[in-house]
């Protein structure tokens, strides 16, 4: 799997999981990520590449422990491919 596809898949699922954990709407998550609801939906379905800014806004929503797990999870996923 190409790194960009792996990143889209991983980020899309992590962002959606975090949204559910925070118990907020897709619209609110889009607002927190500074993207449109339409872009959020595309991101969720791996049709949207995440910008560096969107990634940073996402990371701001995580605790320190969640950030570490996020990075570890991606590292493990990329090693498995």
C-alpha cells in the first residue's frame, strides 16, 4: 500500500474514532479541523488528503497519551504493509 493511501486510511479512521469518542457531530469536527463538512466527509471516506494544518488541528484535540498512541499506531500499520 502506498504511504499516501495508508496515511489517508489511517487518518480518516483515527479522526472519525476521535470524533465519536468526543461525542461531537461531523459538522463540529469539521469546524475544529478548520475544514468544510464536505471535506470532512471526503476525509472520512479516504477521498481527501489531509493537509499539514488539518493534521495539526487534529493533534490539538488529543491528549499527550493519545498523540503517542496515534504515532505508534501509524508506525505499526506502516511496518505491517
